[in-house]
């Protein structure tokens, strides 16, 4: 399963609820243990909540919160974060098998994850702050960046995910 994402957190959760996809996702991911890959907003929706446009509850598959990136002058970064950044790997991750340290991937976002469990963070990047860029726990995988727009590195990540099914 792939939960893609472009848009706003509250709208995403509203549409998932209206289409009864939250129940379906829980049955498939938590019940049947099917692998799930969340991408960008799809990653954010997997967590407990977001502060985007006010507080909105997420799916809660993973522990953590989605917070706004600071565009304060002292951070010297532009928001939204659009462009290529390198990753470091604080913990082993099956999505990154065969990928060398510091690969460049493509980001487009204004909110980011603060994971409650450091052990699930498999990739990080710096953009005015430390960003938890990818996570993995059991059969749930997620990337804040867009692997589908990240050239050969992204293709390798997607191939690694497909090999898990």
C-alpha cells in the first residue's frame, strides 16, 4: 500500500474519513500487516497529530507530531522547503539498503515530523532544523521527501519497498 500526499493535513484526514479509508487502512496495515509506504503528507498522516491549520488528529500508526518549519530570519531557510537535500542514516532502514550515505532526495514541505521514538528514524536531513526524513516500524515505512521525484536514489528506495511485499 502507498499513501501519497500533496496538500493539507486536515483535508487529507477529512477525505480519508469521508471515504471510510481509515478503517480500511487499519484493517490492512494493523490487522493483515501489509507493508505501507507514506510519502510526504502521506507520511505525516501516519502520526498522532499535526498543527497545520490548527490541531488535527492523524492516523496514529506511529508516535510523533507534525510541526511547522520556522521561517525566522535567524534560520536562513526559505519556507516551504523545496529542493534537494542529502540524507544521513541514524538507524538502519530496509528502504535504504544498498544506498550509500548522504544521497540527495527531493523535498517539498512546510511542516515536518518530530518522531517520539528515535529508534524508528531511518533518515534525517538538516534544513534550518533537524528533520526526521524517513521512518520505519514493523510494516510501516514513510518518507517526508518524494522518492518518485528523487532520480535513481528514489527508484532504489521504491524498489526496496516493493521487494518487501
